C-alpha cells in the first residue's frame, strides 16, 4: 500500500510540475566544458596540425569523432542499471590489468615522448591508464559494499584492495606514468576514507603512501628534473624549464580579457603540447582571466553536483552508487586541479590532460562514460525517491 501511495504521489507531482530525471546543473556544466573544449582544440592545434598534416583542423576532426563515439557510448551507459557495473567491476579490472601488461610489450605498446602508455589496436591507440582510473573506482566501490563491515574493523580486509592498487601503480610507473599513479592512489584513499575505515588504519596508510610517492618522485632523474624546474623554471628556461616558462608567458599575455580567440602566440609551436597537456595556458592567453574563471566555475559545478549525487545515493542506502559517484567526482576534479596547477606553475609538470577539454581520444571517451554513469546514478536515486524501482 505504501508503494502504491508513493507512486500516486509521484504521479500527482508529475502532473503539477515537470519531473527532472537528471541533474540539469551537471548536464549544463558537462555541455559547457565539451563545447569550450572543441573550441580550444580547434584554436590551439591549428599550427601543429598545419605543420604535420598540411591542413589546420586535423586534430579538431579527430576530437569531434572521439566525442561522437563517447556520447554514443555514454547514451548506452545511461540506459544500463548500475547493478550491471557492480557485477562486472572485478572482471573489468582484470581486463584492465591485462591491458596494462600488454602495453609494456614492445611492438604492442606504442612509445610517445619516451613513455610507453598507448596500446595500439590497428589505427586506434588506447591510453590504458584512463581505463585503469575508472576500473579501479568501480572495483573498489564494489569491494567496499561487499566487505564494508570487515574493512572498517579488520586491517587485513582494509589492506586487500591495496595489493591490487600497488600492482596497478607498479605497471603505471613502468610506462612511466607518475601523474596517473598519483590520481589513482589519491582517489582510492579518498574512497576508503569516505567508507568509514578506522582512523588509525587510514592515518598510517596515508603516511606510508605519501612517503612512497615522495621516494618515487626523487628517485627518478626525469621526475627530479621536473620538480627542480617547477621550483625555479627561469633558472634553465631553455631546457628543463622551457615548457613551464612558455606556459607562464601565455598567462602573462592573457591579462584580464585575453588576446582574442585564435590570437595566441604561444601556440605557434613555442609551447609544446599546446592542444593536450597545456591547453589551459592557451585558453588563458586567448580568453584571459574571464575565460579562466568560466572554466573554474564549470568544474566547480561539476564537482559540487557530483558530490551531491554521491551524498543522495548514500542517504538512499545505494552504497555502490554512492562510492562510485564520489570516486568519479574526485578523480575528474583532482585531475582538473592538477592540470590547471601545472599550467599556472603551481604544481610540478605531470602528463595529465584537462578532463573534457584537452585533445585525446581515450581520455575524452572514458570521461564521457564516467559522467554518463554519474548521470545514471543520479537518475536511479531520483527514481527510487519517487517510489519506483
């Protein structure tokens, strides 16, 4: 009888006002970031595209194709119940581990700029670290649901998922991909904290992980060079500090309102990776502080609404959905903060793209899947609150 009453109330409400099945603010933020991303890919890649492909919009055309594919897959994800993801979370992680091993094999994994991060499948190259981020979030969300009580009280069950995390981190560092390792490890730590584990377990693990990442950062010559360049890029501005100094010049030229769309000087092959890792610097140069603030607002909306979706799912006792929403939101928000911090000279250089904005097929498609899953979680929670299953 109660279910019938809830359904009747839902129908009465639907008759009196439009029924929102998805978070409109989140949708607007996603659409805004995607539109701005296409605009900046077109602008930032003109010169490098003309140089290597003899036509100005090679990268834009590819990005549009990636986006169309990502949106089609995202629409499929939005039709799938989250219980399917929970059921297949462990097999997906296993497949991802196999791919991380394959990418390290010469002839299968493709080397770009000294890093073997791409798995070549015919004409398509897949950056496996992007898939690893989402796979680890889904696996850990499922594990926390299955072992929540034990993970909170038993240190052994708390440590078990960290074994898999260590294996993934080892494979990523072998590529090497320190940036993706930091993002995945930090996201896992946040999810474990939100699951309610004992503070003494968590504090010890945080100290251990910070110490491990610190040792890894200073033990590699190229990572040490990046740290040194970050602290004082002008000391060696034509060598280790070149990329960062060119990025800072772009920010300086942008001023309040920017030089105008398409008017960047730094993208004229002065700033390396202008359409990928350092697109935010080109955006700051062409759109100025106003454009930077617009990007910050859009990401703030995305993160705020994502956390709210996770909270509502948790209150509705949809724990897998809640942990997944928290993980996806923190991953995208943190990666955006790191990328923008690197571009502005506030953080050491990392090979991380700006979610939804930077050029990159695997990154864009996986981001579309993750956000479609976030929208599906929100839809299911709203539907349940109306008394439907």
